[in-house]
C-alpha cells in the first residue's frame, strides 16, 4: 500500500507543477502516453461495450450486452492498472483518490469518445471501471423507451424519478428528457451532476451544468443555491441523502420541474426509499410532501434481446394520479402496484406488462422475460 501512496503523492506534486489550466487540460508538463489505454477503448467502442473493467489479477474485461467478456491477453499486474489509470487524473482528482480511496470523473479521448470513470483501491491496488458514453445525446426513440415519457418533459412542476440498478440507463433517460426540454421549451435549466456525463448546448433553453466537487461542494447545497437562481427545470443527478431529498421535494412543490434518480428496482420501492431516509417522526410530513410533489416514477432495466448484441428497456411507469397520491398520503404503499396495473388509462404500466409486451413483439424470449420478473404469476397471466 505504501508504494501506491508514494506514487499518488508524486503524481499530485507533478500535476501541481503543471502549467495553469482547468479540467482535463491541467495535467503534467511532459506528454502522457495514453496509447495502451486508447487501444483498449477503441476495442471497447468497436465491440459496442458498455463498460471496461481494469482490475489487477484479471484480464482487461468488457461488458457487452450486459455480459462480461474478457479480452485476449494476460492478466493485469498491479503496475499495469496503475499505469493505465493514474495518468487520467488531474490534481484535485488524485488528491480525492488519496483521501477518499475512490474518485469519479469523466474524460474524453480525441477520435474515440467520451467516458465516465471510477478509479478506486481494491486489495491495496489501483483498479478502475470505465463507462462508455454515447457520442450524441440520445432520444427517447433511440433508447426504445415508451413515447408516454414525453409528457414528463412537458410538465411545468413536480418530481420525476428515474430508478433502477446501476447500468440500467438512468443517466441516458434523464439526458433524453432534458434534451426534449432544451429543444422544445424556452426555460432556464440547471443540472447538478457528479460527474457531468452529457454536455447540453443551449438550444431554445439556457442550460447550466454544475459539477459536484468542482463547481459545488455537494448536492444539497447546490439545490438550495439553485432555488435562488430563477430556474424552471432542475436536474439532480442522484438523491443521495435526506437533506438533498428534502430540498428536492421543496423545489418540486414550489413551481419547478425536478428530474432525479434513485437506486431502486421498482416504483413502489422508490416511495419507500424516500420515506426510509427520514426518522419515523418526520415521515408523515414527508408523505404529505411527496404526495403533492411527485409527478412520476419510471423504473427501468435493460433486458437482453433475441438479436445478438442488443438490449431493450423494460419499464414500470407510475403516474401520480389522484389514487396514487391518496395511497402515498395514507401510507398504503403495498397497494401501489395494484393501482399501477389497473392504471393504463393514466399512462401507467407494471414491469410485468412491459416484459410481456417485449415478448409479444419478438424482442425478448419467454425465458428472458421470466428471468427479469419479480412477479412470475402476474407475468404468466400477461403472457
């Protein structure tokens, strides 16, 4: 471990001696050889991978269509993962890695693409996970998402939550919704992200993008500050703590459209996760706020297709109808799923209904649908 601490300390010192600059431009005085990493990234792009894993003791590994696919070659030595990953860091990122043992950031490679990375320690060695980001901001159509999601980009007030496990496409869905707002509305849009993944140019709207750690210390203080900046639409990359959640609910209640994400597997879990973030004594107040502020919850997962190399999103959509708001306010969360299953007229859909539609369209197999369902009896009825 001491060897890596010394290496990091040397890199921090060297980067701080570099010519003044900002962001990715402030690196080191001597050119850095990225050729080895670039070869990996080029292969990842060629194979339409979603992620690259660089871990000592394993070969370079890609995730293709949700499945791990080791690249040909020997296992990586600790020195190799270090040499591949540490040169990506700017001074503040190297310092954060020293302090927090993990750092998130985005970077670009000319002629290859843009990437989101997490560099961290494991077993005393440097390791990394690199996510490939689309070249262009995706549309709902290109993501194969239901067109009913467009109405959430037309709303003027309320909270829209995108939920699902890591790697299910939450950030892409948010980017598609924000792009719709940017092109179709004349609004002031402010995003808070960690890190910024998609760069939104001003179109019909004005878009400000705040990066936590660079432009602001944390999500909660950013949201509080944003409320004094006359925004119409606020995007919060993730609701990580009670303070952020409470501030987001207040923003959604007071005339703002707020988009955010949570790590839950279905829509009713999102309601429970929000409430469980607060002490029992505060939950009645939060229930009341949530019942008034919530506009929609979209839970999604990416499901392997019958076409090799493709995945389709299966989605559960909760729209805050009068019945849903009443269930949340009364604490009858266990009835939310039933309300969704009978709420097609309000644009709602359960995960099982979505999986059944994908199967009937020939996009996924019956076995795949069952493997991604948590309510087999309901799914079999729809099939």
